[in-house]
C-alpha cells in the first residue's frame, strides 16, 4: 500500500515498478500468507488431536491401577472404618451423559478454552478481540487436589475435559517464541523506513506502556482465581444436589436446596461482574496503547522532526501499527493460555505420579516383597500374618494429627479358605467383612507382619465378584450361552421379576438401577458372578436385601446347585442361619478388625456369643420359609416384548438454533427495560464503529492538508487534539456498551440458571429415572458456563461485526459508487461460503459433543465399577473400549479443523480479490486523491477481514447457543404440581400421625401398568405398621404413593387433610422415608444430619445414639465417627450399614409424624437391628406413626398391625394377634410352621424378645 500510494502522490515520477505489481500483491499477499499460516495450523491441529488422544488414554489406563478408596478418602479428608470399605462398585454412568463440548482450535482463529474460537486476523478489530477472548475466556479449572469436595470421578472428568484442553491450547507458545519477535522486528524496520527515527519514539512509548495491560491482566487473573473457587463451589453444590436428587425430592427439600445453590450462584456472578470489568480495561488498553503510540510517533514526526505527512506514509504506518497491535494481542492473549497449560500439565503429572496405586502396580521398592509372597503362596486362598489399610501408611495424609479416620484389618495368624467349598465371613456392622474381601482382591494396602506373611488369591481359573452395590449387567462381556443363562435366571430367582418387565431381560433399568428394587439389583449382581466361568466367587452380602424366602431359594437352588458345585465361594453375610446349611468354613470378625474365630459353624458359635444369639434369633424365620420355598414357584415366566427402553436417548438437534431458545435469552438480557438496554448497547457499538471509520478518514484528511497547503499552515496541535478527542470517544462508547452488555448477560445467566435448577428439582421421579444424573449435571455446569461467558461475548461480537461490515461497505460504496455491485458480489460469495461452513460446522460440532459424551461416560462407569473390573480381570477389555471411543472422538475432530482451514483460505482469497480489484479501479478508472484511495483501501482490507471474523463468530455463537437449546429442553420437561397458596396447610398441621387410605391405585407412568390396585387401610397416630411381601409385591410403590412421588388415583388423608390438596414440599417435609440404599451429601456428618443448620449438636448426637451408631464404636476409637467426620460424595467412605444408620439418625432429627422405613436396616447385623428397633420405640414420640417395610419377621412381629402385600393388593392387614387367630391366614401359617412359634406369639402379644 505504501508503494502504491507513493506512486500516486508523485504521479509515477522516478518509479521503476508499475502500480499493477503492487495491486497484484494486495491479492497475493493475503492469499500466500493465509495458505502458509493455515498449513501451520493444520500441522498443529493434527498434533493436538494425537496429544489429546494419547493423554486421555494414558489417564484412563492409569485410573485402572489406582486405589480408589484411598483417593475417595483423600477427597473427603477422612478415611472410613472398615468397611467403610465398601466397594466402589456403584452404578455405571450412562454413556449418553454429557461430557462437555469438544474443543475449538487456536492459531489464527483464536485462543480457545472449552468450545470457543475467535479470529485473530490482521485487522485492528481482530487483534482487539483476540486479546479480549484470550484473557477473558478462561474456563474455571478444578480446585487443587486435596480439596475435600472432590471425588475421583469429578477429578478424572476435570483432567480429561479441562486440563487436557488447556495443555493442547498451550501449543501456541510457538507463536509467542517465533512469530511475535519476527513480526515485531519487521514492523520496527518498516516503521523506520517510513517515518525515520520517530518510529523509535513510538516503540519506546509502547514498551513503556506495555506493563499496564500486564498489570491489569494479573489483577484479572487474581479475580479469575477467586471466581474459579466460587464456580467450583457452585458446581460442587449442583453436583451433590443432582447426585441425591431423589432424596431431596422425597424429603421436600427442593426450595431450600434451590436457595442454597442460588446463593452460591450469586457469589459467583458477583466476581464474574468484577472480572468482566477488569477484562474490559485490558481490552481497552490493548486497543488504546497502539493508538497512543501512533499519536506519539506522528507528533514526533510532524512537530519535532518538522516533516510533512503524506497519505502513503500515514496509511502504511497505520497498517504496521495494526501488525504491532496484533503482536501485542497475541502475546497478552496466548501467554495466559500457555501458563494455564503448564499448570494443567503439572496437574496431570501429579495425578500420574502421586495417586496411590494398588500394591501390584507400586514401585519395585514398595511392591516386590509383597508380590514375591503372592507368587510363593499361589494355589492357596488366604492370608497369613498381615495387616491391611485403605491407604499406604507412608502417605503423608496419614501422619499424626490427620483428620482422616483409619481402619486396620489385622490377620495375626493364618486364615486359609477352603477351596471348592462355601466359606462364610460374618461379624457386626463395621467389623471389616467387606474389607477382608478387598484385601484378597488386592484393593487394600498390604503390610506384612512377619517373615512368612502372604496374601494369596489365585486368578488363573478366574475370580468373580458380586459387590454390595450392583453395577453393570449379567453377561459382563461373557459369551452368551442360552442354557447356562436360563439356568442362572432360575437359580437366582430372577425369572418372575423379569416377567414383570415388558421387555424381560432386555429391559433398561436406568442409571444406578433406579427402577429395580434393592433385592432385584442384588440378584442381578449375584447372577453376573454365577454366570461367569470363574472358579473363585467373592460375594459381598448379597442376601441382605432379600426377603427370607428369596434368600432361602438362592441358597437351596443356587449355592447348593450345579452351577456353584466345586467352586470356591467366599460369602459375606448377616444371614448366618440362612447360609448355615451350606457353610463349610466360617470366619467371624470382631469390631476391632481382628478374627474372632474361624473353623466350622459350631466352633464359631461356641467362640462368639453375639453371633450365637443372632443365629438363634434368625432361625425361626428360616424355618418359616423352608416349606414355602419348597412348594412355591418363585419363577413364573411371562411373555416378553422386545422394547425395554427406559433412559431417553438425548436428542441431537439438526440445523440452526431455534428462535425460541434465542428469544428466551434475549428477553432475559433486556430485563425490565429492554428498549433502553438494546438502544444503549447497539447504539454504543454503532458509535464505536463510526468513530473508528472517522478516525481513519481523519488521518487521511490530515495528510491531504500537506498536499494542499504549506506545511507551516497545517496546525498540528489542532489535528492532534481532534485525534485525541476521537480516541476518548472511542473508548467511552466501547466501554459503556460493553459494560451494559455484560450486566445484561449476568442478568440473563442468573435467571436461566435459576429457572433450570427450579425446573429440574420440580420434575417427576419418572423423568429422573429416564435421565442420567450426569446429563443433568452437564446442563447445570457446562451449558450454563457457555451462556455465562462464550455466548455473551460472541453475541456482542456478532452485533459489532455486523455493524462494522455495514459501515465499511457503506464507506467503500460512498467513495466508489460503481464498486457497489462488485462489493455486493464479493459479500454475497463470502456469505455463501460462510453459510456452507456454518451448516457443516454446526453438525460437526454437535457430533464432536456427541462423541465426547461416551468417553466421559466410560470413565465414570469404569471408576464406579473399578473393583469389579479388576476382580474379573477385565482391564484390557475396558482399555480397548476406551480406545475405541477416543478414536471416534478423534475422527470427529478431523472435519472440524479441516473446515476451518477451508473457509479461512477462501475468505482470505475473496478479501484479496476485493482489495486488489478496488485498488485497480481507484488507480486506473476513478483517479481520486491518494488520501481517499488509502482510506478506501484501508476500509476494504478491513471489510474482507471482518467477513471472515464475522463468519467465525456466528459459527461460535450458534455452537454455544446449542447450550441454550439444551437448557430450554430441560425447562419444558414434565413437572410435579407447583406450590400454590391454596396448598399451604394450617400452621398446626400435622398434629398427629393419623393416616387414612381409600382405594389408592398407582402407576409409574401414564401409560404404564398399575403397581397398586385400590389399596385401602387406616392407621391411627402412633401405631407401628409392618409391611411384608415378596419382591415386586408393591411395598416400595406404596411408600412412594403416600409421598405422591408416582401417579396415583384414590384418596390419602394425613391428619385429616387430603394429601392431593397439600403442596408437595409441605407434604414431604412432614413425612420421612429411609430408602433401602440411603443417599448422603459430601461434607461433614453434621451437614448430612442438619443441612440447613436448624438443630444444635445435642439433638444431633441424641439422634446418632438412638440410631445405634455409638453402640458400634468405642469412645476412644481412633476411627470413630463424629459430627465433624467428613463424608465422601455418596457416602463412599462408609459401609452400606453405616450409611443406613446415619440415614436413620437424619430421620429421627426431622421429627416427622409419619416415618417410613423401607428396608432401612437390611445391611445392618441383627444385634444392631435390635438396638435400633428398641431405640425407635423409646426415642420417637408417642404420636409418630411408623411404617416398616422389612424382610426380617422379628423386626415387625411386635408391630401394632402387619400388612401383607401381594401383586399390589393387601391380602392381610390387622393386629398380629388377630391375624394369628385366623387358621387360614398367611401369617398364622408361617408362625405355625416355624420352630419358634412360641417366641413369635410372645412378640405378637406385645412382649418383645
């Protein structure tokens, strides 16, 4: 441009090169530069894809080797007792869970964090926005390792989504090291050749002012770190809430949990507002500094050097300063990404190096001795002279003074299990039964206690493990053998259950098996172990969730059957009497984690008085069940259909974002005064772009004065003053419009987040069954984050770009009216290319997001079932599945990056054509003044660059607006009835626990079958009602119907008021239910018992005492549970029995008039169960109605009434004493057939044992 304008100014005098050469370079320069730079991006993106795949695979492989329990304990800052143990085998995370959006790329197209790109082209506007993007668009990283709220799945998700993205984004350090110094050096040389030594004055000013944006950026980073902490707190609150959302709904906590999340959201957005304002100062300084530098240079050149300013010098120097501005934007923009990439790399490195591994994967120094003993004792299943802990004692977190509770399992002599026989492990809750299985599996840290120590579990012939909490399906990768499969279904008492499902064994049971009862889940897990070909079966309390008849069936038909014969079975159980007929070897554990006895059942009973009492108390139930098991057909097959889909497949939108989603957001943006908001914002943006155009024209006008007047007549001060005023107006308009826009964005984010949380908390349980929790969490975290930052910014830039393009096009047409048609053609071609790009890229982006979700889902599923995966030796299969999913994601990224290359080269070529053709027209046809040619060419070059920038911004806007669509879907889901003023009960309600049910029917879905059939009964306040019936009889359905958690017909009256006329939160707040699998929040025990700080510690400790916790631990135990004990996410650092005790204590604290226990003590030993039942009689108020769903008859035989359910109907309901008078009654028959009928009669008459 400099040579072309100089030629026009001199009329070609002395010129050697003709204008067409420089005009040609206006076309070739952008095209050649674009092609070479796009090649750099192509190579970099290919390396990025490979690096992402390698790192993801590496993290997954490493996660299969870590000691999960140790990591869970670190996250909660506490270790569990024994058995806290409990296995990490939770339900698998659905593959369709959203794992986050795929990454965007960097390079010339922008600095990206998460799913965003922005152009960093050659124009001034591009550089400004690149800087804005780079500094502001830093997604919150996860909190540092060790924060108590962290759990392993969340940590892995952060590493795979956030940290790997940041590491790959940091590849742009090459640009900072190579491109920026080269650009700066060449720019300095160009300026010197144009403006002489005045250029050094300008560069000196730029260097002097350079620390300003750096200092502001450092302040911004500090605020960003604080904001990240608040974001992490809000995300953790959302994650915890959604993980236990069923409990929250059943407890009526939705309004309070919504308020808690809203408060954290308010704190987060307050810092977001501060962060955006600081970011604005960085953007403004990055734009103003080059202009001030230009101003200083021109002042030096015209005032001090007394030189004439020509159009060729002016406009060429403006172009060079644009390059310098770009270098400044790249440096300040990419440097934070590089720093964050280094931090993320250190986080990944810390995970790979410092997470605790299982002993067999530990370093040679730590693991060789143990492994040698394992090999030496092969063939034996057992342990000799060893201790086991849930974390390596060398871990610094276990040093004295640590808050973590420690449990040690000690085998002081020798424990050898019988090969080919059934071995039982028994003991009270918290004694370490599950820990013993984990020790055999190598999940606990092995500490030799003597020279001949060993722990041995031969794996040559296979090991199968049935966890206390179910995970995955029956086949688990084994080949399908129809005869064996059918036999497993029958022997595990699953045939009748499968017949109840429309699709039989093809039925999808939902995330965590939510639609299965506890007994059904236990039997599915058990069936997987039996179906496997493993010679050694480790079974963790699989009988706890079963009624005595089903348990007896499994013992007689399966554990005594041909599928188990000859296999080594190690069974943890509380149901000693049920399992005693098959027990060849019994190990009894004491509360201190030591072996109390081992040998035959008789010797174990002789050495353990507590165990002996438990067996005697249980035997009557076993005898009751024996005849029924022999005569009843527990497996009644029924026809099966082919459709068993429950979890709803997530919809993937096609085409552009719907208008309704944008309308929802724009309406929230405007707030109470939408007209004022839009006039202020759009007017400010328009004024900014007009001032920018006038600024460039004014500099040309100033230069033209030297052609028309004597240099002494040109008032330099006047022109410099006007230029300064324009600089001030530019800053003012941009800053005010941006601040107004940011405030509107925060207002919209607040409203949308509030509506989303309210909508999810208000949905039905059926909808929750159909939707994986991880998918819900993705809406509340990743999609909300996209609206908070990317969507707001890209919408602003889209409006800015649209107005800028229009202004530039208008200027070009105003100076060259003839060129309106060619300009329109170029714009049309650019829009056409952009439309093709947008349509293809949006689909590719959605496919990338869809491909990433299974990768994250597979991570979650693998970690949830890590113990089972290692027990079955299925690590290699899971690695292969992970690689397959990673490869699919990697393949999906190829067209994404290639499409960016495609559109960039074409739009750069169109820009070159537009600029060069305009130059040819102005030079050879129009013959206008050099200053006007320079101004027009400047606008034309900017116009071409803005088309590319606009297309990319529209693409990113649509991609991020996809989050709006996804959130909108969750705002339109089915909801439970909303609270209303008419539904508020009187202040005195409930004054009693009276309950009256009239013709109550229920179903889980509008088109589903009835699970309750016109049930009617009445319960007086203070009565204890026992509810019995086999699996699938409707016991749990009845409890949910009383809470209106499923679709009901009929009437239920609670203390005289119909429950359908009461707001759901009021109803559920005054009825408390303890489900079979209790759910706990991450945090302290105090927070679990009293999440809203309503009670003092005395009440909480009394509730713990009444629930039986203190009877299970000594006051001076190092690992005892207190109100300050930390509970890991989901209660994973507690045994299932301990979780049930804490859930019971929470129920006692609530002091509801109706209390429902749904198998609430199934995982608790009999002695503790007796203590709990006695405590409930003594601690609860006399007017508290107690509904007890139980399989143990002694738990309910002293109840005021007993209800017997079958197929959703009440077949018996009366006082036990009255039922026993009926010779044809079911209860009478059971008692008469038992060997302890006298004791049961005494209990029925009100004399507890």
